[in-house]
C-alpha cells in the first residue's frame, strides 16, 4: 500500500466520477463501471487487495471509506444509465416518427381519371333528375345484347369482325358487350316499373385505335319507362342533361336515324362547344357534334321482356363517355386517355 491510501481513494473517486459522468452511451458506461468496480481487475478490487496488508484499525476506516465510495459511484452510474436510456429512447422515437398530419404535395396525391370524372359528372346530373344508377356485366349473353333488343340475325354488329365473342357455352352465345343497351333488357327483366335509370360502363368493339376510336370505351345508357312517356320527354331530357354538362347556352337537335330497338329513332347532337355553332375544326365546320343514339323503346323489346306495350311506353338513349370527357377539355386524340402518361393525366 502506498503511504497515502486515503489520497488514493480520493483520486479513484475523482477519476471514476469523471469517467461515469462523461460516458457518452450505454456501452461506454458499462465499460467505465467494469474498469472501476465490476471486475476482478477493477480499481476497487485492487484497493481491497491492498487493504489486506494494512493494520486492522486502518483497514476498518479505509474499508468503510471504500464501501461508501462504491455506494456513491453505483448511484451515480444508475443515474447516468437512466439518463442515457432516456436519450436513446427519444432518439429512437424521433427516427421512427410518422407524421400523420403531413400533407403530401398535391402532384403526388393522385386523383380520378378524367373519364371517371366525366362519368361521375353525368351520374350527378341524372341522379339530380331522379334517376337510379344501374349496372350490368361487361360479359353479356348474345340474347340480351342482340335478340331481346330486336337486332336481326344478319345484322353486321353480330359479326365476329365487329364484336368480341367469349369462348363459353354455346358457340357465339357470350360476348364482351359492344354497347350498354343490354342493361335496358336487365332493367326491364327486373319487372319493377316505372323505370328511370342510367347505366354507365365499359364497352368493347373490334376497332383499331385512332384519334376517335378505342376498342375499349365507355358508354352511358338511359332508360325511362312509364305510363304516357312521349318523344317530347326524350327531347326535353336530352336538352336538360346536355345543358347541365356543357353549360346553359348549349343547344341540342335530333336527326332521324335507325336502331332496331327504338322506333322512332334519332341521333342527337349538340351545338359545338368550341365554336358555339359557327363551324370549326372540332365540329368539321358544321357547328354540331354528334353525341349518341336515342328513340322510343320498340314494342318488340317490351314483348321480349314481358312488359305490356299497351300500358307502358318509354325512351332510351346511349352515348360515349370518353368523347364527352375529351370535349369537356378540348383534347384532340382519344388514345391519350389510355396511355397512362402522368404528365397528361396530372393536368385534370
Ligand atoms: N346502343 C346504341 C349504340 O351503341 C345507342 C342507343 C342507345 C341508341 C339507346 C338508341 C337507344 O350506338
């Protein structure tokens, strides 16, 4: 033992205290404790060993000093450990933090496709007029798509050159619907009258994509069946929804046409949204844009679905949604609708 064991204990206290207080993390703290008192070769172990060779009286005093110091250092280490653990926890929480209130820049948030936006705008207009939104499957029977709609066996639309047939059941009996009109049949078959319904949905035709055609496109079908419904109601309905979608100043007109499932039938047109009717490139100089087909429900359609044509009359119409979306925004080529280029889609 050196000549000044009390001095040595004081020095041990100073050094160990500084080391424990300065420990930067939990691992460093463990190491300090090990060096000071938690191992066989620790400073304390060394001191206790030295005590063995001192006089009993001095040994008692020094032993008490050492034990007291050990208690102080352990308390200090415990305090420091708690501090470091709290700091580590705060750091971990900060790293794991999820800010649920954070608002993403709008560009990254995504939004409805512009065809969906047009469909919803149309649905809103018809719901406002008291119509229900109906739906039918995209894979449909030939019977609902053709026979029940009074479309004759030899009609060109029935050719596999125009319609996609599905290899299911009897040959040529199941297809991807080329229009939404089979939903008329589903609504009539339901047998709940009167009917005020629109049915938007996807449709398929064997068309080569170009600026005005896509093989997969969207239509919306309208069907009204009630007592005493007239052609004037049809004209008024078309007028109302076209003005609601394209603005009050828009005019509509009907031109005679032929559809097997309506009689009389018409094509409906609206005044050009770009030039207002004066004639421009969009309307090919005529001032009018063709929207779709319409007419009074043919009695043969009522008969096929068990509705009494003596009691009920109705009208139907159908038109493309994609073209509506395209005209609302003055877009020149339908193909951009399906290219999924976010630079295009992000603008709407
Ligand atoms: N289904 C017809 C078409 O796709 C449109 C239409 C619907 C015509 C309802 C009259 C009545 O061209």
